[in-house]
C-alpha cells in the first residue's frame, strides 16, 4: 500500500505530493518539487500505514 501526502516545498513554498512506500518505520527519501523541480529531503515516520510525522528540508 502506498501512502500519499502533501508538503510545502522549502524552496518555492508550493504544495507538492510525496508518495511514501507504506512500510512502517522511519523513511528517508528525496522527492522532487512538482513546481520548481528542486530535490527535497523528506524524513517521515509511518505507523500502521499512517504518516505520524513528516519533515521536509
């Protein structure tokens, strides 16, 4: 199961979609902004298939 969520891009402030792989635990990935195409480092914590916390930088 994939989990999707939106975050604010730290570069251009637009909302961008992030797709998480649905695996429980801590995730560390890079997602490109849909607007400015810059890479965003995303750290997320997933429990029982739901996003508990997410940070973008």
